[in-house]
C-alpha cells in the first residue's frame, strides 16, 4: 500500500495544492465568489485524481530514467516494487474516476477536459526534447482554469486567459527551482529542463516568471474591479517572492527545493485575496 501511495505521490501533497490553487482561483472568479458545493467537490476530487494519474503516467514513462537519478531511484517503478501492469491498471482506474467527476459537468467542460488529459499524459515526454518542459507543465496545471470557466457557463474572457498565463509563469518559476535539485543528474542522462537551459541566469529567469505571474494577476484585478483585500494579498505575495529570492540567491539545491515547497503558501495568499475580495 505504501508503494502505491508513493506512486501516486499521495505522501507528498505539494503537487495537489499547486494544481488546486489555480483551479480554485478560476472557480471563484468564474462564479463571482459563489461556487456551488457540487463544483467545489468535483474540482477538488478531480484535482486529486488527475494529479495522481499524472504522477503514475510520469513514472511509467520515466521509469528507466528515474533509476539513474538520486532523488527518484527509489520510486516504486524505478526499483521494481510495483509491476508495469499494476501501474497501468492503477492509471486507468484513476482516469476513470476523473471521468466520472467530469460527467457531472456540462458538455463544454467535458471537451476541454480532453485537452487537459492529453497534456497530462504527454508532459513526461517533453523532457526528452523540449528545452523548457516546465512551460508545458504550466499549460497542464492551468487547464483547470478553462474547465472551471466553461463549467460555470462563463466565456473564456481576457480574465480567464490572464489567469491561465499567470499559472504558466508560476509553474515555470517553481518547477525551475525544483529542477535545480536534479540538474546534475539530468545533465548526465540527457533530460531537458529549464534549470539547464537558463544556465547562469536561473535566478533571473525565476524572478521574471514571478513578475509576469503577478503582472497578470494585477491586470485581472483591474479588469474585474477587485477591491482592496485582493491588492493587499498582491503586496504580501510580492514580499513573499522577495523572501524566496533571498532564499535561492546561492542556488543551493536544498534551499531551492524548500523554496519550491513554499510556493504552496503563495498560491494560498492569492486565493485568500480573491475570496476576501468577494466577501
């Protein structure tokens, strides 16, 4: 049981929150601060199921690489504590669970979710050829946003797209910090990552990505006429990003990984700003 929980990363909930926060931002904005209990339940459960499915798919495709990376060599498929057959059965089960969740939404949401499914299952492959797979991860993690909007019969307006791109830039920032921890191993086995591609400018690239994220969010605040609680959260978020910069300035792998984990609080700050704006 521990191996299966590890395969789904349920022992490491950070990925669930990083996927959930943008989805909740969108759900509250699309519903004007009044999401239904049904939608909240579906999107939270769907997030857990899809994140788990994405992790299983990632490990199936990356099992040969994971065996040569210090951080991942003890994962269940890399150390063969779970068979490929059982991992595939688990993946299908998780995807069926996510499908059931989507069937409670409207048809448009179902069609958009198919794009999300494609991105989630193909993301691991991008590490073989795309210099910034973190951007592709951002596209994947941002798909909860258009699904939330169409599920609420809201148009995919400029607000929706700005929220989507804010999520993409956010993912580039935090996943680059995550990639720093694997940089040496990735270089040895030929895996691509933004930590490698940005070279000596990793800190600058991360800060530019955070700046673009915050710019998109502030633009949304103007478009939606958000009130002062939202802008208080923006100020606190900028201060938090400044603290993260001090933490990563030496690019120590442990400090970068801790900074990656701290992004959960950044997502929560933005969410609180949106919620208190509507309250």
